[in-house]
């Protein structure tokens, strides 16, 4: 249906639409109009997800990707074998490859659902709306569009949460050697205590506790009386959000009323069988398109796959893009990988519909 140049043009148009979490509406309009103009029924639901459905009956396969990106626009450009731009790998490359595959796939049986969701980089509002609602056919299987690499399939993600630490002290004059009133030092102590309480480290099997934001102090010549620290916590498979809560309570018990620690929404880690039908369908498609076997991989972050597991364990994450450059100022996608991923998705749809029973 689309030439390679048309496919690349659509990706670059999507990249030029700035869509940080909470600002996905313009991209949603672009996707829904694209689908409708090409003869498919599409709608934007109550929270801003784009939903398109083809076929009917069992099995039901979801192609699921997210529209939002982290903040920070990057000039969209084509350089050699790359397309550069915010979201090129996470997640507009997989998203546009899925959208095109949805339109081009041959569907001999079953139902194919395209779900382009909001807030994946935030609170997963879009996915949680699909999980709790009844306006989309329940999936027999799900392919989650994420930058795994064009020859890689992922069945394991770590979980995660954000912890907000607030410290309030009496402060004072900076010449006063009262280190116990320094909210910055107290916040750093809380960070170290949480690291130790969780047994954190830098391997995949460890919790990881990363300071990402800090806002402290009033003036250069004052002992800071307030400090706000945000910690990004990643949870390995086999551990849980309850472990995080227990560690927070343990650390909090060591401090008086000057310290508060708030655990925001928490996402549990996920691991699904490597031989489930969705994973097998994508693996077979990779062999057909690339002429080589897939690589089984695991992801250090989280994705909507962590939440979608309540619907089915018949699930896999797959998509073009180098995840190590996601969220960076050097985010890009290889043109050849993007084009090949479209074909992988198309073959995966056919494979899933034929092997699922």
C-alpha cells in the first residue's frame, strides 16, 4: 500500500509532532486521520488513545504502542542511514511501523486491534483505561511496540516507581556549623539509606535507585531549610512493589517529622513464557524477514507490558530502535530497521492468526 519513501515520510511527520506525555492530542488526530483516509475505522477514546479495529471473531491480536515521548524536542532530520528526532526509537518508530503494518496486513481470520496509547512515559493512563474498560475486544495476544532492536524479542521487563523525598528543617546562617539542619545532606542520607535498605546495585537482578531531580535551598548564604528529591527506582523480576514500601517504611522510621517519603504509583516487574504464541509469531516473522533467528532479550526499564499482563500472558515486546539512545539527545532509528520491522509486524499478524488455537 505504501512505498518505502511514503513510509519514511509518515515517520518524519509523526516525529515533527511534539507529543510529550499529556500533549498527545495532535499526534492522535494525525494517526486517526491517516487511518480513516486509508479506509479504516478509527476513533479517539475518552482518554486520548487512538483505537482502530479490523476483522471479527477469535483470535484477537493487539498491536499496542504509545504516542507520548519524554519532554525535549529534537530537530527531525535524515542523516545517512538514520532518522533522528525525539521519539524516533521510543516510541514513534515502533508506533508508525505498527500503524502501517495494521493497514497493510492480510487478515484471513480473527480481529486485529491497533492501540496507540497515551501516558506510557507517565502513569500509563491510556493502557489502564483499556484494561478497565470494555470498549475494545479482549486480547488473545498482544505485541507491544517498543525499541527492542529489529532482531530481538523481549519477554521480561523490570518494574519501577518514583519516590519523592521532602525534607524541612529550621535552616540557619551558612556560617553556623549545624550540619544536622542541612536539608540537602539529610536528603542525601535518605537516598543512601534507601539504597542500602533495598540492597540496590547496578546488575539486572538488583534494585536500582537513581536520583533524577533535586530542588533545595533558599539562598547561597543560608543553610537550606527545604529539599525535594525524586528517586527513580527499578524493580528486578522476583521482587515487588511491596519490597519498596517496606524499605521506605524502614528508612522513614529513622527520621523525625522533618522527613516525608512518598511512593507514587508502582509498576510490578513482568516475565511471560518465552514460547507463548505472540512471541512465537514474532520470532517466526523475524526468521522470514531477516533470514536469521531472533535474539531473546530483557529490558532494564518498564513498559505498558508490565500492566497488560493482567489481560494475557500471551505477549511479547518487539520493535525497531536502539533502546540505549531512548530519552537521549541522540535519539535515532535506522531506516532499514524501521522498514524491516513493518514487514516483521505484518508477518507476525499472519503467523499469530494461524498458530493461535
